[in-house]
């Protein structure tokens, strides 16, 4: 990858919408998000996305898109690309790379008149409790009883290989944040206040706010 990027989270793909009234046919909008660590990333110029397949002409070169900054905090930067896709008769895979990376990355888009193949999943919850627990299992469950920690996603990938999925919709229990009480000393102390009057009149200090926000940033980054 050149220039180098230390990617803390991502790439995360999102299907946004499709405008079926486009002059050139249905126009779909997708986004790709990454979060980079500022200290170990070279972001001048901005991260570059190269995506093949947007232009369907024969031997068309990959389209190059510069990222926009969505947010910056705690020495990390959130970058986003918007990708507009003209849907054609057939479904197709769009391959992409970031700053010349060599990973085999890509996603499938449906044909213009083709219903999307959709995966709906629930209870993919993950807890961070010193370690990242197995997706889809609570802390009381032994994943070995269910063919290992990633049986859900192995099944999804098997079906995706047979008939590519176009979008995934996640239901409840995608992220467990019970570990906040262990990782934030000030929040744990607040939970232990037995007098409700004192408890709910306790100020939300900058120190407590810092511990809470740091926990959630790490939590979402680790499991995304």
C-alpha cells in the first residue's frame, strides 16, 4: 500500500439507495469507509480508491476517487468514498483497491431489473472483555458446540460463493457493550452508588466522558 495507511477499521461497505429515475437508467449509491491511525498513516494526498467496473466499456481503466474526511478524534481519521454505480442488465462484481493495495477486494451489484439478494442476520453480537468474544455467541456459550466461532459466517460465505449476495441487513445484538463497566473505572464507581439521589445528581465529568468515549471508539473499531 503506497502511501502507507495504518487502517484501524474497515473497509466498511454500505449500500445507500438506488434512483430508478436516472437518465442513464438506475443509479445506485454505495459508500466505503475506513478509519486510519494518524501517527502511522500518510494521508497527503488523500487516500485513493481505484475501482474497476464502473465504466463498462471494453478495456476501460479503473475509476479513481479521492476520500473525504468525515470525522477526526483521538488520533484517528474517518475517511469515506461515495461510489455512484449505473446498473446495467447483468449483475457484476466491482473490484477495488486502496492506495494500490493488493488484497482481492470487491462487491457485487445487481442488474438493473434484478431483485437484490439480501442476507438478514441477527445475534451477531460481539463483546470485548479483554478479548474479542466469538461473533454470534454470548459469553455463556461454548462456540465449539456449534462447529467453531465463525460457523454463521462460513455458512454465509458458502452461499455467497454459489450465488453472490448484494447486501446484508443486520438485526439486533450486533454489538455488546457490557464491558464498559470493566474498562471505565469512573463508570464502575458510578454504578456502585446505592443512593439514587446521589447517583443521578453525579456530574458527567470530562474524565468520565473521556473513558466512555474511548471505550466505545475502541469497541466499534475492533469488531467492525
